C-alpha cells in the first residue's frame, strides 16, 4: 500500500482492478489509502496525491467526497480558508446526489463544522456539528474530544442569533461528557437559557464571564434569555389563558414595564411567537409559541396539560350523554 501511494503512476490506472482484486468497494479502499497517506506523506505530498487521485475516482461520488474532505482538512490546517470554502461548497453539492447517510456524510460535516468554527459562523457550526454527531456513534469519539465538542456546541448555541431551541443539544449524550469537569457550568448555563431562567443566568455569571466570547456578547445573551423567558412564560400558561399583562411579562423577563412592548415585538419579528399587543390595556394576547425540543420538566408539564384536557373532554362527553334523553323527549 505505501508503494502504491508514493508511486501514483502505478496506482491510478490499476485503481478499480485493485479494488476488485481485494473485493473492496472503491469508497472503502479509498478510506484505507487515505489512512495510510496521513501516516507516511508530508503536507505538500498529501495535497498533490489527493488532487491526482480525485480525478481518477471522479465517477465514484463517495470516493470523490472522501478525497475532497481529506484535502479540505489539510488546507484547513494550513489556514487556507478561501480554498476550504470552495471545497465545502463543491462537496455539499456532490453530497446531495447521494441516497441515505454513510461515512462520507460524517466526513463532510466534520470538515464543514471545523471550517465554520474557524470562521466564527456560530449558526452554521452548530447545525453541522450536530449533523456530524448524528452520523457517528458517540462511543467512537474519545471522551476528551466529546467534552471539547460539547463545550463548543453549547457555546455556538448561545452565541448563534437564530438558535432558540436548546433541547436537541441538551438531550444529546455528548453533553454527559461535561459532568464532573471544570466545564460543568456550561451545561447548567444552557439549561438556564432553555428555561429562560434569569436568576440562574446571573448565578453563573462568575463562570461565563471568564469565557471571552460570552463576556464580549453579554448584551446579546441577556436579550436572548429574556426572549426565552417570554417563550417559557407563554408555554407554561393554559391555552385559554394567553392574554398576559405587561406587568407579568416585565416580572418574568426582569425588565421595566416600558420595555415590554419592544421585547414582544422583537419576539414577533423573529417568529418565536404569534399574537397581538394592546397598548391601551397594556397586555399581549399570544396565541402561539415556536415548537421546541422539550426538557424533561417541560415534557412533564405538557403531560399534565394533556391529562387535564383528557379529563375535561371526558366530562363533556359524560354531560352530553346525560342530557341526551332530555333532548330526545323534546324532539
């Protein structure tokens, strides 16, 4: 194998023949070649080899994607971000032509999330890093790497302007890697945001203020958790009790009553809630809140609501059944 890698003139024309001889799919054979390549070749040799071999497997989408993602990883190490961006875009288009989910999806999302992390694109990093975790077995990742991924995923979720659903990351097994570590506070902070808990947010301030990105964006974080507190306030109220006074909203979000209208309008503009504002009566009628992946506490609350609804329905059914004879007599 090392000889074939270094002597690409021999490997290229006999590529498919070798795959058939060893009874290996092209994609699996490519994985083996790339594994050896990482060990025996230098950075420049790797780039040259992958560019050459990519042309030879252009009719094999899986193998081509493996080449491109490996090439992207090398370029990322060299901080050639513009070239990595082009590779990510080209690979993304190629990935759409595949059916199902395979090892190449994991490789692509690993590269894409690493690129987005390097460019501080929090929304894209959070999306692709979660997709990567969805393509691999969590047990195949070292515990130290799990902890690192959990921390940066949590950080991206907090700093991403468009992310208001933390249930998916909180329920993922990767978060267990933060338990008992010096970064346990991050999991607690994420839970505080998910519940819109401003008191817990302030209690954890000594920890999160030490993190440069969180400290720099604390104004945005405060605005975000206030919006989440409004969402939680609506979620916890009964469907027939969704007209909320400005005073209640101000108390829940820890703001002055004069700021309530701006908070509600912001939530409406982001599509987090639906409803209307009555400035005269100083109340907001909020009929809908954006669906989220629920925590255990939120799921228990929803279960109790369903139980109450079921009880009410049974009561109405029993009432109708008891009234049917009288209706029949009048008819």
